[in-house]
C-alpha cells in the first residue's frame, strides 16, 4: 500500500512538472505555427495515438494539414510542445539540419527501459553505435551473411510454415527476423535459445513507447523487467564469448558482439560488458521489429493482389531454377530481385513500419515565416508524403512501377528516415526481406482468412489478428 501511495505522489509531481513545462513553452515565441495544443499535459496525444489504434495514423496529420497548414502546424504530444513538419520540403530541411538546428529525441520511457551502464543518454549511445555499425552493415560486409540468412529462412519455413494448412503471419515473421538478428548479432542460433529471448523482447517492445509509470501490471513495468532479464542473459553470452575468443573458439569477425569486444575507441579503451549488453539489446530490438512488420504486410498484399504475386513468383523462380542442389542464395541473386524489391518498397510506402520520428530543437529558428522555439519537439511523418497525392498519384493504389527508373522524387519516400540519421540497417533490412519473399513465394500461395482485417498502428502497423492466412503449396 505504501509503495502504491509513493507511486501516485510521483505521478502527481510528474504531471505538475509537465504542466509547468507546457505552459512555459506555450508562452515562448510570438509567431508560432498555427494549430492547437489540446488539453493541459496530455495535449493531443490521445488523438494522435488513437488514429493509429483505429488503423489510420495519417488522419491526425492530414486533418491538421487541411485545417492549419500543409507544411507545419503546432500541437502537444507526449507532454511536449511540438511542431509537426509535413511534406518533402520539410523532410529535406530536417534531414539537412540534423545536429545543427535539431537532434534526435526519445521519450523518457526509452531512457528508463534502456538505462545505460555508462550513465549516458540513449541519444549519446545512439551516436556511438552509428560510428560502430557501418563496418558491420555496409553492403560488402553484408554479402557474407546472405548464405546464413538463406539457411535460417529455410529452417524457419520448414519448422513454422510447412505441413500447416493455416498460419498466423505476424508472430512467424517476428520469429524469423528475431532468429536472424540473434544469429548475426550474437551467434545464437539454437531455436530453443532464441525462443528464451522471444517473449521478453515482445514485452519490451510493447512497453517501449508508453506512459512511463512503473507500477505492476503496466506495459512500462513489464518492459523494464524484460529489459533487465535480457541484459543478464546477454552478459552471460558476452562472458562466454570472451573465453571463446581467448581460446580461439570464436572469430573476431563472426558477428557484432565479437566486433565490439575486440574494437577499442579512439583512446584505446574497450567497452565494458554491461555497455556491450546495452548496445546489443538496442540492436536486437531495432533489428527485427520493423522488418517483421514489413514482412507481414508483404504477405498481406501478395495475398490480396494475384497479379503482383505472379510477378514476384516468376522472378524468384528464375533465380531458384538457376541454383544447384543445396546451393545458397548469394549477392548476385539478390541483385536480380528488382521487381520483388519494387513490390517491397510499395509495401513500405503504404504501411511504413517507421511512421515518423521526433527531433528536439537545439536553437530558436524560423521556418516558413514561423518561429520554432528552442526545446520544442518536432515530429516528421512518413505518411505526409507517402499517402499524399502531391507526391504519389492515386496514393492508395498499389503500384510497384513507382520505383522503376529513378523512382520517387527525393525526400518523398522515407521509410528509413533520411540524412545523417537514415537507418543504418537499411541494407540489412533489404536482404532479410528479399530472402523472406524468395522462400515464401517458392513454397506457397496465401489467402487471407479475414478479408477485411483491421490494421492497428501501435507504434508499428500490424494486422489486429496477426494476419491469419490459408496456405496453398506450390505444386510446380
């Protein structure tokens, strides 16, 4: 009872702080963008989130673009005064001014779920990771991993899809992408070991962007518990890897974990075990959640659009027929999957896993004649261009030909963000998605069991029932 009262008092103090914070920033700036800030403290957060829960996250954006401004309007989200930037010109401005006028921002819940062992913020840790990742995630490095992806995809479809008449796609897609991340990041390949991580990771992901109240039963509380459990598991893996490296049983280049253990910073210092665990934890979350959403929607659209499915099937079977018995996919095969990738891009346009992202304003600046105060948050939305007829004709129509030739105009197709903060795992995601598509269409044609299944965005788009489908095995 005592701890419950303390928690309520902490919540009360937190709400007072947010109210004062909100009123202070509301008074700043004489020429703010048009818009309304909604209720005290909560602002327009509930409407912002609820349009996603109802399956139409773009509605919050487009309603205000029509009412206030097609490029920038003000609101209040997650307890913060915010300006929402819309359209290609705004994307270009934000991506070009990263770490000059704006910088990455995460809600407090992220820092609490990912407490850094070095007492630095998620933002600082992300900067360190971005310096480290290119060596591992550049295309020439990733070429070595295509065979591993192919092998795991074969095992995944054999264990989770084959011999079934019906499956639920989203949990299976999560299993596939998580298995890959575990194998390529920390060389954990045994399905039982991977499964031990799976449920805690799901709890962590579902509570990551949530109200930061650490009370039993809340998503945030479950996310913190899951984070602590996974971190302990990772530390045990790290300790064993140190031994294996010293005894020559592991290679310094076999995965990201080995790379972190053998690489020092500019001062010659090596990372501590807990520091490595923090980074691997973040990578495992980022390395599978968004891709599993993309893979699920690929199945959805292939099931709905037979002519698109046949185009992908024809391309993938030409590649399959060129392979010898037991021969794995390679880089050249991936480069031949042009139509398949155009299809995947159209899926990412219509159902972007990354709906948008927040930035924090570093210094007062003017944009389109409006003042944007220091300390405000800026939200950019992928849907403000992806589903906008100004940039994509008939935006609701599924049309992979949009990506032929030079493709969409710059700053209009942004599922991976852009500028210095473009997702460093973009090429990794492309490979795991294409390998998934290859094995899916080679084996099956899918039919949706729930024709009009609702889509929920929280914070990524997912079918409300996980996309159950009926499988028809390819006889040819």
